[in-house]
């Protein structure tokens, strides 16, 4: 871990099985998404899928011949039984879209074409993405078939709801290609954090002055979101407590949205007991208005100052409940990075602190990269200079895993 994002996935082989539904038109984007992670994509198409997307498109995007025949003419070179060779080499069999018919075949072990033979022969994890008319999806036959697959350990990505190509409204839409790629990525990653529960706070807090104004800071939640994504990919259970941000967290995270420092403290208190690791990546307000004014402050009020009081320090408040949990703090600093971070590590009873520079370009709030250092009681663990936040997230998790 810890290299460039997706480094772990380069060279992995995914078989993308495309079956005959209208959503097959999204398959080329799934191929592109997987390829952008360095994954070697082998496309296998059923006969019916060729009504919706052409082998030429998928061949061009995957950079590999598309497989369609159970009994192809033997290619020049070493002979191999194609469906077994493909099944054996796969790190993941992804079926997107999966029609009701194909799901039924899988559930009952029918192997009458190349893709269904591969589904039966592979030992790799399988991700099925159903897509069909809502009535077909809700039909007891389909429900039971999906149950059978799920009990066998097949991963099912539930379809989205909305307007369907057939004119009906409801569940049955193939999720967007980005979501399918994210789920595939999660299955392919090494699960070195399996069984670990992470509680991550992210983003800024907003402290309301009146119904119009509030005090906040420049945090965008990017570093926290990178940690949430990376931890989930590596098998951790992740709960997020987030201040107001303009972003979506990884789809597998359990997200609790809060607004103020006080609400964040309550949410951390309520959720701490189930966590093995707490990562306080949030930029919590230190000062909050003494009083909230229910009516808008008007120009005519001639306001000249704003009464402020200190907010509760979340880490110091929950310290008595730390037990054997691993606490990680962040320190955003403009000066004396190392000394300030060391003081915070000691004063807040942390196991590790990530100190990053703010106030210059290429690091800190809103930036894609961060510069700074990681400290524990033993000393400096790492220096990082303009490192992508996704990469830094994996490094931080590597250090946490070593110390758990
Ligand atoms: N933090 C906290 N509660 C607060 C403020 C900060 O738990 N009220 C946490 C942050 O989430 C972070 C760590 O404490 O993990 C350090 O935050 P930082 O803002 O860098 O330091 P402060 O303690 O607020 O001190 P200062 O702003 O003076 O540097």
C-alpha cells in the first residue's frame, strides 16, 4: 500500500461480463473506469448484449479482443480451454448489467454460453449488478435467485431507482459506472484492515451567529474523505461524522452530518464505543458565538463586536473514554509545525498526529496535496511534501495498522 492511488490494482484482471439489457450501453464507461486504475479488463459478451453495444467498442476501449464464443476456432499459439483459462486468471468477475435471465442461470448453475460457463468455473469473487424492468426485478423468482447468489457469497450491487428505459418507474436502473468501478475496486483491494472499526471526523464546523451568518473555516473535508475511502477499500468499517461539506463520501461509509462543534462532540461521544480507531480530521471551531440571535442582525443595530466563547475541545473531552482505542489527531499549522504538533500529541493524549502546513499553496485546506509530518510519542514517523491526499491517506493507515 501507500504508493500512487490504485497502485495495488495495477495488473489485476477483471472479467466484465455484459448481458443483454439496455444498460449495456454503460459498459464502455465501466471499462474505461477500470482501465484508468491500471486494471486489465477482459470483456465477455452474451449474444443478446450485442443488440445494445458492439464488441468493437468494448474491444477498442479494453485494448483486448472481446470474447463471445464458447467454442471459438482455436487461435494460433498454445491451446487453452478459453472459458477455464479466463475463469482461472480473473481476480474479479463483474457482471454489469446482469439481466434477470442471466441471474437465473447463475443461481441454478446453467452453463450454456461462454459467460455462464465462466461464472460456474471461476474461483474469483463475483459482483453482479442487476438491471431490468422493476416488475422483473421485484418478481419472486428474481428475488429468490438473488438470495441464492447472495448466500453463496456473490456480491450484489443493488440497482438504483428512477425512470427506467422501458417507461416504468422504480428499482432496476444500473448504478452509474463510477459506482460500479468503486465497488469493484473495493472487492479487489487487500483487506488488511478487515475487522477494524474507524470513526473519522471530517470537514469544518459552522457556528451560527443569526439565521443568516455563521463562523466557519476553510476545511473542505478532502483529507478526511480520502481516509474514509482508503480505509473502506482496505476492509475497515467506517463511520464518518462530517461538518457541512460540498462532497460525497465513499458509498460504503456510514455518514452522520453535523453542523456545530457542540453537535460534533455529541456525535463523537455517541459513536465512540463501537470504534477501534478515532481519526479527528475535522477542523473544529475553537471559538463560537456566545449567543445565537434568533432574528437577523440588522444594519441599524450598529453592531461593533461579536461576543465569543471557547468551544469544547472534543479530543480532551472524550479522553477519559479512550481505553485501548487508537486516537489520531490532525494539526493545521502555519509555523513551528513539529513543536506545535508534539504539544498537541501530548496535551490531547493522542497516539499519533498528522501535522500539515496551511497558508501556502499545494498543502492544507482544499488542496489536492499536503505537506507536513506524522508524529507519535516515539518521534517523527514520516515527512511528506506535496503528497496526494489519497496517497497520504494510505500512508496514515499503514502507520495505524502497524501500531494496532
Ligand atoms: N480538535 C478538537 N476539538 C476542538 C478543536 C480541535 O478535538 N475544539 C481536534 C482537531 O480535530 C485536531 C486536533 O484537535 O485533530 C488539533 O486541532 P487544531 O485546530 O490544529 O488545534 P487546536 O487544539 O484547535 O489548537 P490551535 O487552534 O490553537 O492550534
